[in-house]
């Protein structure tokens, strides 16, 4: 598999993780739409930056520690974002009813 394919698969898996795992989904659903975008972008950026940084200190062999490697990392970030948002757009939404407790006085 190429790095581009792995990046796209990672973006899709991240989207599905936040859509289907119950506790994570409940936390994520409570966020505002802009907060959701920032969380997703932040996680993807952190992973790509960790891979690039790990390449520079020779922990992983994902990128060359050069400007060209940084460009490759940026390109993989863009692919990851595209795949993530595409998967989010087509994944089903759960319309769970919210529990509403209403006080109804009893007439005597």
C-alpha cells in the first residue's frame, strides 16, 4: 500500500470511529459544528506531525526530513482530510430521542 492509500484509510477510520463508538460519538455529537471540525483537523494534524517528527529523529521511516518530506506530509494531510470529510458526509446520522422529563401536576 502506498502512503496516500494509508492516509486516506486513516481519515475514513477516524471518521467512522467518531460516528459509531457510543461514548466517543455522544461526546462528539455534543460539540458545535466548528468544534467538530477543529477536533478532526487537530487529530489528523497531530498524527501527520508525529510521523514527520518521528522521521526526523529516526523513530519511523515515513518521510524524508527535508522540505520535500514536509511537502509530502502536507499532501498526505490534505488527502486524509478529504477522505475523512467524505466518509463523514456519507455516514448515517443517529437521531436518538432525547429524554425529556416533564412535570404534569395531578389534579385532586
